[in-house]
């Protein structure tokens, strides 16, 4: 099973999605990728076609985005961060 076949982002509840959009410090490309993955359910490779980047570039953007999510994840408490809804 390849990494692209697993979409970890689909498990996020809306509160969590909004939290990461506001707190993770995504740059423009990371935010666009996050939205494509979370809201549109795109695979990493489908997102690369939409955004017009190579798979290698998308992999790099995705890795950076995931690091930012992991960094702020301890600040997220399910249901408490509802100020972003």
C-alpha cells in the first residue's frame, strides 16, 4: 500500500480542519494542498495535477505541511478549539 492511498486528513473533524488552517502557519501552497486533501478528498497526485506542480514538488510541500500539523497538534483539543467554526 503506497503512502498516497492513505488520506490521513479525511479523519479530521471540521473544528480540527479550521484549527490547522489558522494555527499551522501554512504558506499559500500548503494551504491550497490542505484544502484539496481535506475538503475535496484529492490524492496527493490528483492535487499535483490541479496545482500544476510535479509529484516531487508536491511530495516536498506535503512533507512540510505535515511537519507543521504535527508541530501544532499538541495545542489542539477536540471541541475546545471551536472558535474557528
